[in-house]
């Protein structure tokens, strides 16, 4: 049986359901969806879509680092938006956190996200 290790970072919000922040199998780490929560209160942060997007990337970075990697190790990023009108802002903020070669990515408009968030992201990371 394959060894599975759960990953946890206090710098990212605790899971709000029956799941782990991330699970590592071999050199691959599966990062659960992150929304722009304040890790201390569990509430959505205040601010605009840009601030929310930065918060989500910061959470992904924290969990990636807890697993022994960083954002540069993400090979697949899934982004869920409640309004694709934020697509340009999303791209601009993403370029602050990633350099080429960028991860493979999907950006999908959805009807709703947990706690009324406007953005959620999950990722797959491969450690070198």
C-alpha cells in the first residue's frame, strides 16, 4: 500500500470539513481547496477580489511549504471563480506569485463557493 502523509500548516485555515489541508503520496502533494479565510478566525478576510486572491495564494504557499515545497513546485492549479469578470485581476495577481514555467491551470466559473467566497484554488505539487 502506498504511504500517505497528511500535511498541516497553522499559517493556513484549518479544514472546514472532513478533509486534510494536503496529502502527500510519494513526491506528489495534493493541496485541498483554499478560500480567503483568516486562519485565526475562520472568517472571510475583508477586502476586494485582489486581496482575496492574494490570501488564497498565501495559504497555498503555506501548505506547500509545510509539505517541503513551494509554489514553484505546483504543476497543476485549479481556480474556481464566482465571476469570470475577475479573470484579468486573477492573472495579474498570479504573476506576482509564479514565474515561468507556469503550472498547468484551469479557471472555472462556479455558482457558489464555501462561506460565500469569490475564489477558491486547489493544486497538485511535485517535490523535486
